[in-house]
C-alpha cells in the first residue's frame, strides 16, 4: 500500500448537501447563527425555544397582576367600561352634568339657600341679591383657591340682598363663593 503525502494546501469547494465538505466561511456563518439562536434573537421558531411558553405566561401574569377573574382580559375590561371607546369623554361629560346639577341645587332659593360666585379683579365690595325674602340669613364666604372660609364684613342690606366687603383688598375674578341660607 502506498502512502501519499501532501505538501502544501488542499483546495475544494464547499457544498450544500449534508455529505459535502464545509469551508471556513460556511462554518463561521453557522457559528454566528447558533450564537444568535442561543439568545433568542435569530429567526428561530417559537416551538423550538424550550422556555418560551413559561416566559410568555409570566409576562401575561405581570400584566394581569392577580386581577379578579371577571376583569383579567382586555375584553372583560372593555365590557366593564361599557364597550365605550370614548370612556374618558363620557365620564368627563357626566361629571360636568353632575356639577351643573349641584350648582343648581345650591342656588335653589325654594330650598331656602342661595350661592353666588363673586370677584372681578377691580372691586372690594359686592352686592349679592338672594331673593330669600328675609334679613334673618346666614352668610358664609369661601375662597375658592383653597376652600377656606374667610371673614369679610357682611351686611344684610334688604330682605333680598347682602353686601360683602373685603375692606381695602381687591379680590380676583370669580375667586370667592358666597353661600346664603335662611336661619
């Protein structure tokens, strides 16, 4: 049997069949692809990633965060909001309607009460007409910026009016609320 010995380089072309030889550039590309797949950043299908389902389930649980069963899906949340795509606008409108109703009730003289917002950024004294047909009324003045009761001089000028005098202090536009009720 003859022994052959090669001195130098052997050249051949890499193939694509599983029985063909592999050249260095093909080997380098395979190593890079394997590294990318190990970090789940390649084009690997989800079924070949062993911990994919566990990972997805844990992420979903973080979103759900132990919500009650009746509210743990987007569909159930939408149903709870009345399937209203403009829910924020609807709620804001409802609050505004309610605020208007409260203002109406506060101002209802038939209940023996009246309110008015005062302040014009130029005056310190204001005449408030209440139409309660009595000088026996309780007057409270509230600063709207912080809800504090303030104590300007109040005077019952007639059975249907009071005067609110802040002395030398000019009050801002619509800055105070006067509440008047029959005693």
